[in-house]
């Protein structure tokens, strides 16, 4: 390739060569049949060719720098004994592109995205020159272990006994940092953004490190539009169906036998929100999940349970409220108050932060576009207006019917 070739406005120079030290890690880095490399090629518009322990990266200089950053960070992840999944690759790509909160998912890039080329130029390696060419050699080991991995993941990670949890979007990186540094964190956003999963990971990390003595996980016991009736068993059997997502996250972070022992000893407690009244939760990591289904009184009760050396996390999606018509969400009520309280960190996720299947992202975007066209009274799950209008529309015909019956009864006194 010559330096005069163009690709989407970027200058293409000689291939950038990445060299990795541990050949045993490369099959997982490349993915089955090279699927991870193919994903990087499609997303960054570069060409990757692997020969032995080397990867040749061709394309615009800026995109090559991003590919180097992604491969280096994933390689460092493997060196620490973790595994690399398709989600990890997508997350690294999302971070390399620098999508920030509030974006539509494309366009803006963060400062970190441009740092690899600048760092190479400053180091005098000859890999990023003024004419935009990407040449020379870099070892994957130094890329992954050094500055680039920290730049990509923002220097934050959660290491539990079963896995290392890395952020998969810029907002997730901010969220993890807030979980580690603040006593009260609120995570708002659509389904699939990792709000609950990351909160449980942070709780497990702090429990293992001895920073807290126990984990308390809670949820409002509200059914999602269905009436399940009375459930058999004791209290735990009755509430388990509502709290199953929290169990799933726990077993993903800690060994199964340890979770079982901790649940039996009370080191890990899972309880419905209604059972929190009157308690003082000290030396604990407390998580309230699905908080949009809490009432304002329940939310106030939960927030005032915090004791010494405790941390609280509240997660919820204001667009998925399952409360009865006319009932105000405690999460929405809290969002009118908590932003004015010092020490509270509120992280807002967007549709671009959805890290589940790509279809979930498309579905969330479709709902958001539809909701944007709705009248203000029904937007963002505000059903109070609809609740108020419905009885008034039905009251008049019903009243007229009774009046007619009374009139008819008066006309036939012999009955």
C-alpha cells in the first residue's frame, strides 16, 4: 500500500505490525475461525492479517491506532487469566471509538481514542508520523500491560473470584469508578446496560477485599403486568422469583458453594424492599434493584437505612414502571431530590450503552423514537394523566344510566 491511498478520508501507510509473546493466548484472542479479528475489521474499517504471533494492521492511521489499542487491551486481559468473549471485543471497540453518554451512538470520539498515535509519536517510535502513516512494530505485550489498556478501560476494573469485569462503554467506566469511590450511587437507564450486574460485581469485590462485611440485595416485589396469585413455600420461596436476577449475578461473580454458605450465614442477604423498615445497615454494600417500582415512601425508607461504613446503589429504568395506574414512582420522586444532595453520584445510561444482543439496542432505540412522538402526558411512562382521564370519561354515561333508572322507577310507582 502506498501513502497516497485513501479510505474514508484517512491516509493509508505501511501496515502496522503487532507482535505478541505468548502464542498459547492467540487462539482465544483471534476467536474461533478469526471471528474476533473479523469483528474488529468490520467496526474499525481496517484489514487484519495474522501470521504466527504477529498481526498486520492496514488502514487509516487513526483506525490502526484503535485496532492496536483494542488488541493490546484484550491480550492483557488474557494474560491476567481471564477469557475474551464476543461481548468483551464489542466493549473494547465501543470504548476505542469513544462513544460518550448522550451521543446517538456514533460520531464523537474521546480524547483517549487519539492517544495511542500521540503516545507513539512522543516516544519516538516512528509509528505515527505527521503524514498519517502507520509503520514500524509494536509488541502486544507492552501495549496490553501498559498505558493503552489503562486508556481504553479508564484504569477501572472489578476483579471478583470468578472473573475480571471490565467496562464495555464509556458510561460503564464512569459507573464503575463511581461505585468504587462514592457512598451513594444511582444508575439510571434502559435494560441491558449493566446497571445491576456491575453493582453486584462491585459488591462482591468489596466483600472479598474486606471493605464491607456483608452484601444486601433488595427489590420491590412488584409483578410485571401479571398477577401470579399466592406462591407456595416460606418467605424466601415466595420472594425468590422476584429476586432471581440478583442470584444470577451473584453466582456469576462468586463460587457457588461460597454463595450458598454466605446466604445461609447472612453474609449475603436477599430480601424484598418491604422488609427493610426499621433496620440500620452498617458495614454493608446495599443494592436496590428495579427501584422504579418502589413508592416514594419506600424509597425514602430505603435511603434512610444507611449506616456507618456502608455503600448504597440504586438502579432502575424510569421507562419500565410496573406500579398501578396513578401511583408515582419512588425513583422519579427521588430524582427530584437527590441531585441536590452532596455526595450523591448519578450515572445516566443511554441506548448506546446497551451491551446485550444488538437486537436489544435496536429495540430500545425504536421504543425511544416512538416515545418521542407521544404527547407529553403519556411520555416517559407517565400514566397518571391517563388514569385521571379514564374515570371521568366513564363516569358521565354511568351516571346518566342510573338517572334514567331512577326516572323510570318514579314513573312506575305501582312496582
